[in-house]
C-alpha cells in the first residue's frame, strides 16, 4: 500500500498555521520529511500526529497568554507608569534643550573666530592700502617737484640769454 504524502502547504492549512511555521516546527522538533527534486518538503501521514501535538501545545500556550492578558491592571499602576513616562519625557526634553544650547554656543564661537580672522585680514588690507597711498603721494610730490624744477630752469634759460 502506498503512503500518503502531504505538502507543507497542506499541513499548514490543516493546523491553521503558515507554511513557514510548519518548516520551523520540522527543524525545531526534528520531524522527518522528504524533499522532492524541486526542493519541496513532503510529510508522511504518520508525521501529522507530531504536528498535531505541537499545534495543541501552541494553542494551550496561547490560551494561557490570553488568560494572563485578561487580568486587569490597577489604575494606580497605570498612573505610576504614566508618571514615569512623563518624567522620562521631561528629562529627554531637557537633554534636547541642553544639546541645542551647546550646538548654538559652538556655532557662535566658530562665527566669532571667523569674524576675528576677517577683521585681521581687513586690517592688513587697510595697512597695505595706506602704504600704497603714501607711495603714490610721494611719487606724485616728486613728480611735481621735478616739473617745477624743469620750469624754473626753462624760465631761467629764457631770461639768461
């Protein structure tokens, strides 16, 4: 008699879980399986009992978790949690404000240093400009002195003849 084989998807549908869960159970609980040429898992009918046991365990665990979740939390506990959360939020806001202040302070310090560098450079440019103007003035004065000397010599030569 031939064995009946079930695909991963069929086992998953039978126990109302995903195919991924079936594969996880297979590895975790070392459930025997067969792989075809395409790499698909197949399970013998007698392996379904193992899956049934695992599914029953999971359902019992879920029911226990639901029972635990149904227990009400006291108002005082919730208020305490809310207060703790508010305190943490205020602390985080203070930390953010302090961080923002630190960043602004650093930026202002950088800008002041940049202003000092610009002022120093401007002062150097002004000094060079003043020196250049003095040189230009001296050259202009010397040029006028030479011109006036030439005019005097010219006039003197005209009258001395």
